[in-house]
C-alpha cells in the first residue's frame, strides 16, 4: 500500500478545498508514473503495472470498504486521503414532495432499515440487504456505494493488462475467463460488469445524485451518473474529479411500494456479487392493468441496465408471463455472451420474468414497518 497524506476536515468547505487539487485533471493519465515509496516501504504497484487508473492527487474516503482494498492491492493509488466522516451528510430526510433525501454518508445498513425506506421504498431496502455482508453494510456509505469499482478478476490482478486500471494496456478479460462479465453495453476495450445492488434499485427508482465542488452544486440524473466503457473504461462515472456526492434524492414512489421486487441470482447465498439481478417496480391500477413500470438489471453491464422503451410495453397491459417475456427480450436485445458467460442471457431473461411475476403479485415484506405517526404494522 502506497504512503499517503491524511486529513479529516470538519466542514464541507474545507473538504472541497482539499479535493480541488484534482480540478481539470484527466481521470486516468495513461503514462503517469507510480509514486515512489519512501525508504523502507514497499512500492504501491506491481513492477509490471507502471501506472494505476485514476491517479488523482486527492481522494475522499468514507467507509473505505472498496477504496482501501484497491489501495492495498496496488490497483489504485492515492497520495492523499480526505476523511469526510465528520461532514453532516449522514441523515435521511423527507422532501416536501413526499420523496426522501439520502445523505451520502448514511450507512447502507441504516438506510435499508430506516422506517421510511422500508415503507415507501421496499425495493431499495431489499437491494441493499442483498449486498455484501452485515459488517460491510454497517460501514459502507451511500455515496461510496455509487462509486465502488468492478470486481473483474483482471482489474484486481496488477500483473495482467487492464484498460480500466491502466488505459491502453488491453483487456485481459476478452478471450479470458468471462463468467462474471457483461453481456450488454460492452466495448472492445472492456467487458467488466458493475457490482452494486443498491445502484440497480436506485436506477429503477430514478434517483438523482446531488454533488458539490468549489465551483458550485449540480444534480445528476441516475441514468447519467454511471458510464458505459466505450474507449475510456477507466472512467466509471460522470462525477468530476473535484466533486463530492452529498445526497441521493429519491422521487416520490408511493405508486410502486405495493408491487416491487428485487431478485438477485449469485453463486452462493451470501456475500457474492450478482450474476444477474433485477429491480422491478409496477403500478397496478384498480382494474388490474399496469399503469407504469420501472425495471433495472444488474450484473449484465458496466452500469445498471435500463431501457424505458421496454418498460413502456407494460403500460396499460394486464400482467402475464407472455408479456413479461416480451419485455425481458426487449431489455436484453443485443446481449452478447463470450463463452463462459453465455448462460447469463437466459439467466437474466428468466430473472426479469420472475421479478415481474413477484412484483405483480405484491411486494414481499419480511419486516415490520414502524413510523412515528403510524405506529407499527406488517
């Protein structure tokens, strides 16, 4: 692990001034040399990897559940870390329109078990609780979840070429072991899959990411936050190098609370990343027809995968397996396997159909919901 400077500011302005050193920098200078370690400390990177992706001068750290692993493995480098845990972004608050504002520093576990999340956004609660382990959910922050990096084997192996880690070096996954890799939205430069469960639900719920820098504030629609690889797979998001995620806004979604489902298919029951996952939310009208639908698929692309035109096939229709199959085919149109992950195409199709079947019948609640003014109910 490379040496780094450390700061723990107590206010937002101080934190943003520290990260402002990144402004205007390319996210991943391909020819940047690895930092030289002081005497007595091991070098940060394997000798076969002369540069790590995203060599910013400064990085924010909150829960550290992904970043610290990357630093220890030499996958990324950080000359300076800014600990933001003292900043006031750990709350979950109602918005005037009936939505919620999730603090970027609220922990995943606190978010999943929050009474208003469980009542109004059970899809999000289910997705968070499907991810990682209880210990990690207790540490991981909401903002950090949005920024976690792929679990591609080659990305983590600094002895192999990886365009996401070292731009221009090549993609070892193409022609390699691809069981965990993407089937949609890939490029000749990268076929890695996005790892988050929480982000799949946020994509379906059409969340909005609030960010801030010394230059001001802006809001990023969740659909625009993560990137497909293209020719720059090293750049995961549209977040600028000097910006901090402060909040995640959830629009009102009462129409979906009663008919949602998060389905995750994985190698083992706990602490495993999705081979395919589906966040499905339906609005069911009084006559039993579908008024609106939101569907996002995880584990199949470089970002949570949505196609609004596929969702529109459901509007005004009555739920049926045949209809759900057509929607799944539309969502997965253009999917391409690479041998070891060919199975993901029928797996994802079956997962989409199953998630829609469950959502149509009604949200499964395995908890009791308690709110200050409503008491406790099943």
